[in-house]
C-alpha cells in the first residue's frame, strides 16, 4: 500500500500476520475431551485440561498429523533442526487453568515456508512463512456485570475450549497492503480447508488473525516501529484494520510524532484500533521445555510420505486451469476457491465437456442455485454426471440452450437423467429444415407488416421473427437453422420500398442469436467477466419492437 | 550471578510472596545453582547435538478418540467458586 498524498514522502506498509488455525480433531491436543463448539459450558473438561495436579498430557496423533500436513502444504521444512519440542509459556490469566500454555518456542514443528497469493491486477506473489507451531487454546471468559472487562464485578470461565489443538502460523513481513493481507488470510484458509485440517469457520473462531504493521518510506529497507493488532475475526476486519492503522501511522510520522511499540485492539463497533495499556512484564513468558511431553522427530521417509499424500493445492489448480485448460484467471480463482467445487468441475471435464463450458455452467446457474439454497455442491441432486449429460445434450445438438435452461430447475429439484427427461417430454431440438421451413412460412405469412418493415431496412426485426418461431416450437427449434431460413426467406422477394431515412444508414448486420443465449448466461450470478463473451441476456421473446399494429394478429 | 532484585522479579512473575529472609535465602540458593550451570557452560560442546531430554524417546502419541470425563461435577466443585456451569473468578483488574 502506498499513500496517495503528493506533498512529501510516499509511505508503504510492512505487514506480517500471525494466524491461529484450529485443527479439526475430535479431541483436544493433550487430553481426550471433545472439541465440540457450543456445548454447555464446562462439559468438555477433564483433570488434564483444567490443570489438576499430577495429570499428564499426551499428544493427539491426529493433531500432529494435521499440523505436519499443513506445514508441508505451506512449503515448510519440518523441524529443520532434527526435532521439535513443546515448551511452557507462563503467564497468569483466568482463561488459562495451568497458568502456562503448552506451546512451542525455539524448536517449532516447521519453519521456512511460503504460500502464493493472487491479488486482482497484481502478479502472483510469494509470502514467506517464518514458522508453524502447535499449541493449546485457552478457555473463554464471560465478564459478568458489564459488557466489557472494565466495570465487571467478576468473571465466568468456560474451559470447553481450553486445550483445543491450534496451529500458529507466522508470516514474514512480506505483505504490503490490506488487499494482500486479506489475500494471504484467504489463501491460508483455502489451503487448510483443502487439506481438511481446519473447518475454516470464522464465526466459531476456527481462524483468528493477529496483525503486525509498521510503515516506512516506500521502497525503503529499514523497518519502522511495529504495532500489533489483535481481535481480528474476519477478512473484512483484517482489511479495515490494516487500512485504519496505515493511515494512523502515516499521519503520526508526518506530524513528527513517535509511533509507540504497543498492542492495539480492533474495535468493530467504532472501526478503529484502540491502544491497550501495555504491561511491562507481559512479554516475560519464561519459556522452558515441557517436561511431560517427549519431542517430535519425524524421519525423512515420514516427511516425504506427507509430501506425496498432499494432493493438488489451490495455487496448483489455478495454474493448471489457466495453463492447461485455458480458463481465465477469474474462472480459475472462483472454481478453486473450494475443493469440492474444483473436484466437481474436474469430474464434469473428465466426462468430455469443454472446460470453458463447464466453468461457465458452474460459475453461473450452479453457483446461483447454491447461493440461493445455501447448499454445498456435494449435496445437490445435479451431480457432475447430470451436469455433463445435460451439457453434452447441448453439444450434440439434441437440445437448445434454452431448453437446457428450462430443464434446470426441475433437475435441481429432483435430479434424474436429462436425456431421459428430454425424451419423455419430447424436447428434442427440431433441426429438420423442411419442418422448420413450414413454421417459418407460417410466421412470415402472419406478420406481413413486420416483413415489409424488415425489407424496408429494419433488419433488427430478425430477432422478433426468431422469437415467433421459437414460441411456435416451444423453444425446440434449432436457432441456427431458423436464422438461416429466415434470412433467406426475407431476402427472397425484395420489393423496392422507399427507404426510411433512419434505417437506410444502418449497416447490414449479423443476425442476433438472441434465442439461444447460452445456458450459463441465464443467471445474474454470472459476473461481467465470466459472461462477457457469451452473455446475451436470457432468451427474450421480443428482441426488437415489431410494427405495433401487428400485435393484434399474434 | 543473581541479585535480590532479580529474585523479587521472578517471585512476582510466579505470584509468590517472599519474606525478607526468604528473598535472602533464595538469592543465595539460586546463585549457587547458577554458578553450577556456569561451570557446565564451560564444557566444550562443539559438534554435540543439542539434547532436550535425558531419555531417548520421541513421538509418543495417542489416537484421537473421545473419552468423556465422568467427574465434571467434581472438577467444578473443587474450584474456589462456581456459578452454575461456570467457574467464577474475581474481577480481572487490568493494571
Ligand atoms: Zn480434557
């Protein structure tokens, strides 16, 4: 981010993120209690996670597995020093029953990784990852007698969350803007969801962000004084906190004030960051090795096995969709946002549907339906097989796009075979020239005034005639054949009408294929970019106003 | 090696109240422990891999299987104060 004010120096933001990712294990990191969100307070507790004397923590295999998987996906080296250990981070706070948190200090599980972000209009960029370590979550405090901490008479503690497995992922200060910060956080969420190691549920706090931000003259190499911002629970909050804090710090520097190294809280209500009084000993955690847990030391075969099992990640899919499949970067981004959607898309393409057609279908009507019904793609009755069958019917010329559009609501509702439905309901496209010629003749005979107007130069009326033919055939006519027939019929007996002054200037134009708007264009969910090439608004009956008194005949 | 002020700070961080005599005693005792460590630190360790534990055991894990603790009530009852389902703690003073 650079400031736009012209007078003096331009500034840039230097941003690093710490992200806490809650691992999707059944049980806590060091005990066998449930991790279920929303249970009655203090039902997911036991002697271990409430810090009773004499209890011993034992590491959850699944949590370790998830953490190594995440680290591998983030291109990290797994304990580059040969092993990783747990440490006690000591501080007193009522949400921490043992008065220390089991975390990792100098030998984290993984280090030296990176992930790639894509911001609209910028080249893809790698953001370094300093480290990834495992730690346990704290409990939840409810402040009684007041909305806030200050003014409360006492506090209530729920330890259901205490001891839940977290991964803390710390980035390098490689992020330069609010958009990049959001892109980083979103990509991280996408990756952990792809891996299945975290549900990514922001409302339940499965992902939490802390932000480190400083400013410096653009392009400089020295770091300014950094400020830490906590309490960011959405991508939106993250982005706005960066924007607010950047402006605040630049103003500070410009007016000659000193920036204080401190922790600030994002206040959602006022959309500002607020200074927290800093406690002098706050950072004196006196870490020491956790004596009750043994180190983690994976051998190179185990680490390789994690790499091999990883599967294709979002960035790799994006590259492949653009490169090999020839999709736009927009389509690639939308399709790979969720693994389920990407896999659905790949299954449709594997059934011989062109990638661009499948992409438009998914990003158009399917996305709109999912949005409307709040379902996930794996739940719907239009399976990849159903989609491929429907699109193949269009490609084989058996049905028109318009018929496909008409079939879709029923398919979403009840599923079933599009081919069977087409046969059963007699919706097969009419491509027979002779059969269509008869209908075209009938239509033209009944619209003599419009025919005259067309021949007088109002060639835009072609769409009107196409519409009439479609109406007569209940949408089953092959639009290409109808267009051909109409054009040749209307050109047949050129009388010489007095040219209308306005229309004489109109150049001859290609027939508008209005009646066969592609399937993917039939929904508002198609964005300008996705639909621009083909998106003619959904099949309209009256593409141009016919000569008005003709309406009586119709 | 260690002075009285450092002992007082460590005691404060650990929320320990020490009498004058205890401060004196711990300064002396901690000093002698630190002297011993200083002696160890003079050992040549070039090329010796770091050790985090005295036993050669790594990767002790348990399966991710839920076992509900049967003594939830006992844990809540054992706390100095409770309010129904919650543990109740005194007002948290930010200072
Ligand atoms: Zn427990």
